[in-house]
C-alpha cells in the first residue's frame, strides 16, 4: 500500500486511523468536507484493533453496540466480536466511505506546533513538513503499551514482549511462561496459551472482578432479519444500550447498589474455583467497578489447570532466566509476557504538541494531569480537537457512542467557523477550568474514587480518564457548539478577535 502524494497544506489533519480517526473522517465526508488527510503510523486501518492481535483478543461490549450508528453490521458472527472481525468491519467502513485515499500510511506525527503568525499548525512527519488549519487527535488512550518498572526486566535473556505487541513468530509450546498482569488482555489470552505451555506463572497484583461473558454465536435467521429489516437491529442496539447504561447508576450515582453485583461475581468465582486458597487469591479487595470490570467464561477454568500457578507476591527483580519475588522465591522462565496496559494518563503524544505560547501540551498538563473542555478542546491550543480526550472514558458501555458525540460536535464547530468566516477558535481558560471543576466534583462520590489504584487515576490521585455520568448526558452537552466559550478570530488580515475571554 503506497502513501498518497505529499501535500504541503491540508485544511484538516487527523492523527490516527482507529475508530476515532475513521469516524471523524467519515463525518467530514458526510458533511461535504474533503480537504483532510490522516496520519497513520501503522500500515493499515484499525488503531488498537490492528495492533492488538494476541490470542483470544475480543471486545467486551456486544457487537451490535460496538459499531458506528450510521454503519450497522447485520453479519456479526458472535455476540462479542473478535479482533479480526472488528478490524474487517473497520476496513469495510473505510472502503465504503472512500477514506483510504486520505490516509498516509506509516507516517507518525513527529511534532506539531501552532504558529501564531500564520494561524496554522506546522506538522513534522516522515513525509516532510505539512501545515494545517485544524489538527484533530484521534490517537486513543490504548495506543502506547506500558512496560512495568521492574529491575532487570530489559536484561531478561529469554523472550519478552507486551501483549499489545504479540510475538507470533515465537512458539510458546512446552515453555515456562510468566504473565505479568491480570487485566482485560490477560484474561483473554491466558486461556488460549495455557494448554500449550508446560508451566504458566500468572503474577497478579490485584484480583479483578470478573463476570461470565455469556458469549454465543448469532444464528443465521437473526442475521437475515437484521439485513432485511434494519429497524430490528436498531431496536436490538437500543436495548443493549439501555441495558448497559443502567450499570452507570451503581458506578456513578449509587455505589451501594454495587453490592448486588459483587455478590453475583463472588458466586461465579465460587462455582468456577473449588480450591479455597486459589479462590482467596482471586477474590478482589476493592469495590466493584473501581477498576475495570472484566468478562470471561474461560479464565477461571484455565487457572484450575495443574500447569498454572497464580502468584500474588510482588516481583522484586527479573534475572536473565528467572523472576524473583520479594519473598525470595525464584521462578525459572523462558518467556515473559507483560499484560500491563497502556499509557493512559500520560500519553506520549502530549510531548509532541506545542501550543500558542510554544508550550508543550505535556507541560501544560504537568505530565499526567490532563484537562480539556468537554474532553475535546484545550486552552492555549487553537484549532486543536481531541477525540477520547480527558474524562471521556467509560466503565460500562461503548466508547464509540462517545466518539460519535465528539465527532458531531467538531463537525458543528467547523461548520460554524466556516459560516461566520472564522479562522481560529480557542476555548477560554475560564470555561475549561469551570468544566473540569464540575467533573472532579461529580467524580468524588463515584466508585472510581473509592480507594483502589487503577489506570483511571493519575499520579496525583486525580481521575483524568472517566466520564462521571450517563453517556446520554455527555451527548446532550455536545449537542450544540457554543461560540461564547471560545475566543474566535476572523479571517480578516489583522485577525482581530471577534470574541474574547470574559
């Protein structure tokens, strides 16, 4: 696949061709805007659904909801889709809406700086310099794998890789394998590799709350019905949406209601794990929902197998051919797989962006203290939009719903600017600060602030990740673009502000 011919200027540059960037590009096309390119560091569409190819990789949101509302797929094979099927869906969407010609493959964003003189973003990439009037960041929070800070890890002489960078050339058959982490990725690939390895050592820091996945294949008659009667699929999608949205009541508004869910999860654990010692190791010691809730039908059965050991002692160091715990126990291993998540609160992309005052976004955010207005615009960074920005993450339903809400807001903003002959917009700091104070106040009474350590929380104990409410409330806030909270500059030669901070 070849890059499209280099262009010195594009009205809009989108970073990333995952669900966020793809959705943004499609909506631009639908609104009649064609002057945009997508910078994609990989050689294919898909983002995290292209990068993550570990065995068993699948979505934990039902397929009918985890898709674009404008591109329903009647042919999902299962209730919860696997990575190959989700990627194929995204590829079809890119083809159907003619997005592929806009993508520059294997072209990561290397730097971007706002130039106050020409009111443009100056972008550096392997294809050379580029300018853009608008910069839209569609690189999601689950895009930069995070390796644990364990002494000696990088000096391990066996095979080492992160679950998001799975080494398919390496055969695990008959090996002693250490898996570090028991999050969403580990509970999917552990059952897949357990039958192959001679010994599987699962190093667990905290036990996750797990519910049965209840996955099943979708019968052919249902696919036919959805294909012939799209309204039936929309009704199914709506039912799943409401069912998932109901879970926000416990997570956000009435955490005491989560006890019911905890009892169900513990019952599931008792039924699947008969060994009391192992069951104790796998019993969470924090409130349901404080960390990501996981779904699996085969994780607990895999842990029951004689070649698996769950180790809860902390790792002291990694030696050339072994793992040593703080109790002094040494475990010989051939391969280490790190299922240790991503850089979510300290995204490396922020270190590449300079705003109006020449300040890096990582400096503005003091490393991992990310803030934005509506999770979408940042004071000091004109004509820049974020997709899945700060405090837009979810713990109960589909992120695509949030993405579409943001994408529609951005399209309305661009239409307003074009209609009013505006060159630049920048959210006012006072509006951004007020919005974030509201968000943090609402978060204080949610389950995510109940005391556990999670990837939702930054180094200062602040939740910069999760949206504290129903998703339809977020969409209602994004329903209209309000120019009053922005500083706008017209396209006149002197570019005087047409609205200023109050």
